[in-house]
């Protein structure tokens, strides 16, 4: 069977491609590739009901190149085989949604004077990491890396930069962090809030730092608790703000993860006050979040001035209204979040393959 990698699929400008997801419809509803369609033939394939599969798929347009998608790229090979026997032209998405979950794409946010700022978009998961580099010293920091650490090593290498530190805006609960692994691999510093990272680990505490430097560039550490007690935003050259999970383009961070019922309201109040401090940083400030819902336009960013009009949660000016809005609009819990937080805090370790399975699924870090 011919296959296509997630990287090739996202770069493809072939208008004849139709992405066919053959998983169960509830899995598809929960998490899918944008513009894909779902025909649930998963069980039929496993049960050998090939006549039923063919009947369900025969309505697909014959003039399309069909990319078949399942969980891990195995069952979709059978779907492709059956489709080919029906005269369709198909490709199998390599590693299916697991492969889609691992896809990273780097785009420039700024490349001027001494600053090379890149946004690393994890397309399938909705997560964003960053590389803050210096053109003069050829060094960089990686911010909020995923567990796919090889992606960051590759991006730094491609740009001729040496990683000198890993920074986390907070300890994540929705996806596995690559910070500790990347720190060990590069033998560099790991910066995170000591309030968030409760485990014994070798790190530099962002709670006690106000600024980091890289070449001529300044990274101010703005303390913005709320999403977590130790959340920070990173102000790069007073022009761009990496907001972590404090502020997104369409919403704000959720304050409930890891908090008990009574503390969620308190967390929402703390978040409200942190957001008010962010609002003061100037309308021209470029907001660079750690999650997104749409990557139609890259880099994924917006001027703070525009968000003050467009972001409905950020617009709320009364604390009471903000808190009740947040409490009434909390999304579902991210799957396995307790376990993910323990791993990210260094309290437990997991082999990589199990790690990929653990964080399978969409991101659920925002209140909107
Ligand atoms: Fe988060």
C-alpha cells in the first residue's frame, strides 16, 4: 500500500485529496484532522465484513485521492486495500492519528537584528512551543517543548543554533513535556517555577528570576499565576509575550486542573488579576500562546490590542462576572491529566511509546 507521512500531507497542495477517517464516530467527533470525513468501518474491517465495508465506502467520489486514517495506521491499510480493489486511488496516513499527534512545524515569528523567534506548531495536538534564538551568539532557548524532543534538536540544528536552556511557562497537565529529557540530552539548564514543580529535580527556579538574556535579547519573566500557581509569561524584547496557558487568542487558561472545588474560584480570581496585568503591557504587544484552535494563519499570534476587542473572556472587566463565566464554562478534563502532571513534575517516568499513547487526543487547556 502506498503511504503518506503527516508532514507530506500537511504540505500537500493537492486539491484532489480527500481525508477519510475510518475510526469509530465518537473518536472522530472527539478529535480529527481538519476537513476530514468519517465513515466508521473500523469494526467491519476487524470482523471481516468486507461486503459491508465496500457498501459503506462506495459513495466516495472516484475523482479524489483518498487518504485513509485510523488510530495507528494499521486498520487503514485494509481500508485502502478494499478501496483500491473498488477502483479508488488511495494513500495510507503513516501511523494514523498517532502520527498526526506527533507532527510539528516550525515557522518564523521574528528574524530581525539579534532575535530569531520561531513558533513550533504541533498541528494535531493544538500545542505551541517556541525557540528564542540569538543570531549573534548562535544560541537558543526552547520554550514548552513536547515529548518529541528530536523535533527541537532538529530545528536548532537546521538554524545553526546551540540549545543553552529549556524554559517552561508552567508544569503542563494536558500533554507530556519534553523539558527534562531535552535538558538531559543537551546538558543545559531547565527553567521552571518551583511553585509548579514540586518534585526534587535539577532546575532553576523562575519564581526567583526576573530576566534571562540571550545575546542582545531580553526575556523578562512576568509572573502570571492562575492557570497554575507558578505560571509565567515570557516578555521577549518588550515586543512579544509568550503567554503559556494564561492567555490564548480565543480564550484564557482554565484554573481548575489540579485544584479542588473550593480552590477553583480562588484560582479564577488570581487569573483575573494576572490577566489585568497583561492588559497593561500595551496594545502593540504580540501575543504568542501555548495552544491554539485554528492554524489557518501562521504564525499563530495576535496583537494584544485586537484581543482586547475579540477575546470575549479577556474583555470581561468585572471580577465577579469573570469568575462565574469561567466556572460555568469549564471544558472536559484532559484525558489522563493527573498522570501526565505527575510525569511532567518528575514524580514518575514512562517509556516513550507509552507516553505517546497516554496523551493521545485533543488539547483541553482553555476556557472559552
Ligand atoms: Fe497547561
